[in-house]
C-alpha cells in the first residue's frame, strides 16, 4: 500500500511525473485527458488507469489547471 500524495502546491513542483517528462500542469492534464500511456498507444503492463480518453474540453482542462493552482500556498519556500 501507499499513500496518495496531496496536490497542494503542485503548481510549484515541476517537472511532473515519475520521470520529469512534463514541465507544465497543462501537459499533465493533456496526458490524462488522452487516457494516460495506454491511451497514447504505449503498452504498459501495470497501468491502472482506464485507456479511454476523459474527453475534457479545452475550457474544462483550463479550469482544472486553474483549480490546481488555487491550492498553492503563497507562504511556502521553494528551493
């Protein structure tokens, strides 16, 4: 088992993903909107995400990024 990390201050923690492949939240949202790795055609044996698209509109994707940014603590020190 593992604890799912919070998305608080996610706007301050780029690069994103386990390998740092995405530099922006917009890229991360686009990745998940396309169905993750399987949705993009990668054969990922243990991926637990559904392979289908989320079908978020551009407006919904922007709203999601804006929401994540509202969870930013302005009093945190970034190193």
